[in-house]
C-alpha cells in the first residue's frame, strides 16, 4: 500500500536553467515561462544590470546600478566593460587601457589582473560578480536556487574568450550548460514568432563587440551558414570618438587636461553617451558637462556625428561582406536583416546595413533584450521544455597547428558546423623521444605570428622508440560551445595518451579550482561569522535570564550544589563567549541550559501555583 | 564508418543536395549535444563525438570537390598535393607571364594591376569550367564504376588545385598592393 504513495517530489521540481546575456555594457537574465521567454528584473525593478563592479573598502562588491554610481566617486576601483579584457593578454589591450581608469597589477602576463584597492582581480572574477548578481536576481524572482545557465558570447569570440566566460560562470556558482553566440541567440528569440523558414542575417552591434551571422531557418532548425565580426568594435569606440573631441575642447577652454581625472572623465563619458543616444532621434544634441561648478557645452549635429563614426560603420561592413561570401548565398536571397544591440539605433548604421544587404533592417524587437530572451529559449531547448527547435552553430575562426618554418597548417576551417573535429598523426623526430609539443592556433592567416596562440598541448609518456616509429593520433574537437579539447592515442598500442594543456591566455584549470575553493572558504567564513553572531545573541539572552532568576525565590529553593553548578556553567559560557568558536559557545549554552533546568521548572511551578491561587481568589 | 553509410547512401559522386540536407537535419535532431545536456558526462561526450562526425560528413558530402576527393581516397587513390608544383602544360605560357607581372607589382609597378586583374578573371573562369568538367564526370563513374574515370577526375582535381593556388596568389598580391597604396 505504502508503495503507491512513494512519490519522489524532488525529481519533479526541476530547477530552472536561466539564460544570461553577459554584455559589455549591460547584462540580463531571462527564463522560459509557460508563455515564452521572459526577462527577470532585479530588486530595483530594472531589467538591465549594468556590467559594472565596484570593490568596496571591506572587500565586498557593489554590482550593477549601485556600482554605476560609484564609477564617479571611486573610478579607480570600479570596473566597467570588463568583457573587453576577457581572454586577453596585457599586450592585446595596452591601447585600450588608455581609456580605462583602473590600474593593472604586476604579474599580468597570461592574464590581466586589475588592482582594485582591497583586491586584485582577473576579468573572469569580475565578470563572475555580475553573473552572481544575475543569479541572485533570478533566485529571488523564481523562489528557487538557480545553478545552471546558458550564457551568450559574441560569435567572433575566440577559444580563450569563451573559456574565460565559462570560468566566470563557474566562479559565480553556475554550471554553464552552453555558450551560445549572441546573434544566434537573437535569431532564436526572433524566429520563435516572426519567421520559420528563409535566410536571415543578424547584425549585432553592441557596446564592445560586433558580430554578423547569416542563418538558414528551416522548420525549427536554425543553421548558421557563416559568421564574422570584430570583438574589438562597439558603441564604446563611438563614445571614445566624442570623448576625444570633448577632452580637446575642455583642455582649450579650461586650460586643463582632465583626461587623468577619473571622476571628471566618467561624468564626461556619461554626458557624451547621453548626447549620442539623443542623436538617434534628433538632428542635433548637446554634450553637457557640469563638473564642480565648471561648465562645458558642445553641440554635435547628426551630420558631424556621422562623419566622426563613418569609419567605424565602414569597419562593420567588411565582416558582413566576408560572411555573405562564406555563406555562399547570393545577397538577394537574404530575406531579412535582424538588428541587435544598442548601437543599431543609430540611423547611419541602419542605412549602411540597408544599402549593403538590399533589405529593410528589422528593428521591431528590443535590441537590448533579444539576446537574453534567445538564451532563455536555448535553456528551454536544453531542458526539453522547448521542443522541435535546434541550433546548429559554427566556429568563427579556423583552427590550425604550427608546422615547420612558423607556418600554420589548418585543421578545421572557419564556419564549420560545431561540434567539429579533425585528426592528425604525429611522430617523433629523434630516437627515444618521450613527448611531442603541439602548438594550436586560431585565425585565418598563414603564419604563426599572425594568428592567435590558443594553447600548447604536451603529449607525454610516449614509448621510447627510434625516430619516426611512434605514431600518435591526435584528435581535435571543437565542442558545441566552440571550445577546443584535445585527445591522443598511441596508434601502435591503442593506448590513450596523456595531454597536458598550457593555455596561452587565461586561467589554468588549477587556478579556476583554487578560486572556487577560495570562494567556498569565503562562504564558509561568512557562515561561521553568522553562526558566531547568533550563538552570542542566544548567550546574551540566557545569561540575562539567569541573572534575573537569581533574584527569584526559586533560586533559594536550589541546593548549594545546584547553585554552584549554575554559577560554574555561567563562568564557562562567559569564557567561551569572546572566542570565535561558535560550536564551543553552543556547547556551553547547552550546559547552562541543563544546569538551570531545575531552576526554570521551579520558577514555572511557582508561577503556576500563584496563578492557581489567583483564580481561587 | 563511411560518410555515405552514415547518411544511408551508397557511394556515389552525384548527390541530391536537398535530400542530403534533409537527412542532415533529421540526424542532427537526434544526435546533437543539446539533446544530452542533462545526461551523464559520458553520454554528453559521446554526443559531441557523434555530432562532430556527422557535421564533418555533411561538410564533405555537400561540397562536390571535397566529396570527389573523399571518394577517390575511399577507392584507394592517392590524392596528395605533390603534383601541384608541376605546371599543367596548357598553362605554361600564362603562368610565366603571370609570374613576371606579379614580380613587377611587388616592385610597385601599379600599371600591371590591370593585367593581373584580367588574369584573375581568366583564372576564375577557368576554375568554374573545371568545376563543371568534374561534375560532368560524376554520373559517368556512378554508372560505370570505371576506375579510369576516377583517374581523370584526379587529374582535373590536380589542375584545379593549381589554378586555385594561382588565384590565391594573385588575390593576395593585389590586396597587398592595394594596402600599400593607401
């Protein structure tokens, strides 16, 4: 009988997989509702969480809107646009860092470390703070813990940038079930109700990155035919153009270069962004700065603005042409261009896209939210909630290995559908050689020096044989997240070979694990502190009660021995009180509770008796 | 496993592209890692492998040139690139002139640009012609299984590879000269 009621409620309450758009400027989290994808607002009711993290004096963090406000007051320990640093080495971003107010810590060779006063942090750790905030928002909104996510990345992100995003997720306590390319995610949200068949292009121009993808939609299949882009091109660059003009003006008008003044620069940046956004709707706007009573105003006409950004707009068209060519689809057959990302509100960009694709750009969707909504759809696909839809994405960059003379031999071509794999057989060059080092690169150029070094794989433990006798078959696999893994077998013995990975940029597996351990330890520390505080509060209460009881008649009813036991227990509790061992305090609390049991009973009885007497009267 | 078997096809050089796409989509729905993301790690890993194999197969089979090369390999032909350095005799004179023009361009002679662009157009046309020639040979092997046909295809493929290298070379030099001019 009891069998019939043996229902495991746990397995039916499946926890939600959320979709996250981890943007350069803003981030969002969404989930799949019964009706479709929905954005989850934060406690402040806002959908957008600014991707800004500020490190406070005590080592805690402010994230999102509160951090945005700190950008003015404490610019040197408040980080924005950290996505541009993900998966990068110091030499990649030296140009860029001129516009950032924060300091680079020493030992920033394989990964950048930012010096934020109380802490030194890598870009994945900073991104993890943004993700953790989104996780908290989702948990508060859904009323359940959230541990799994789909996170979007620019389509043109390389392996290191993808790995860094995945690391950030793990550091935030999220299992990243899938990295989805942003334009592809947008197409999922768009294709959900707008179109089921045809060829579309997604033009995604966000705060820091530009992507173009061309997809074939066929009865629920979203097949990416080609993708291209520039991970270093976005609205930030447009802002910087206006900043340069304003800084020059101010230097002339005020007789002072404010470019090293973090607070003034941030205020100016805000003014510049306001003017830029305004210009999408009116023919002229004013950059309006008021810094400690000093004023600067400059009118920018749309014509001037368009001249200023002309080359930036032009730079997005090259990747578009390449993607069209790679898709092998004549441009006339592209039915629609879907516009994604805040920068696509700029009229000059819309008209350039329209001219190139000879199609009216589709601007009917909220360009800030569509990527997160698409990520939620993908989360629904993974959980099985969304049936019949499937994304077939591609790797944006060719993958190759270094060969003789610093030349790259290509193994997997760009725009190959992922997962994609390639096999290559290696052998030894000298007698008795025990390991082979394979240098893997990403990029379209012929020479090693022009491609992006991805990692070095060390095949170790090869049986010592004459040169050329060993045959090691190495399998390169780019998984559905666009991340490479390498495995190797000894062809002669069929034995799996050990491969040691040395990533060229980013955190090693060990570093990520150490960081996760540290955050656990930190969480444990927080837990201990809370326990300690609670134990002391309880001790306060029982000590006060004991003190009060001593004035009661019942105290006199106790034997001398019993009174001594209570006093002893009080002394022990007081001794443990100022230590940091909450378990000890709890033990002493229990002792005192035991010792005062009789006292409490007697007091109860006295109270009871007097109460009874009371009723009789 | 053979790519053709995976798609339930017999080994043929001609393929119905729309049927191939349909089968690819069906197999993808079944094997894509998305279907396994909440399954145990071993099953996930297997899905990545199966799916990678499926994608590799589709990439080869849908492209006539890659498909022809695959069939040649399966039929035991060596299709190494060792012969690409030999100039096909009918191109000898042209390649000689082209190399001179390329050399002049490298030395900043902008007036050879026209000549190179013309040559590029010619090679592109030649490439298209070669592609048509290869595809016209497909049904002949499919029907006869005559190894001489494959031998001919291999010859045309080698010529194609040579022409492709020329196109790449000219495009690269033109782009480089264009960059330098700016």
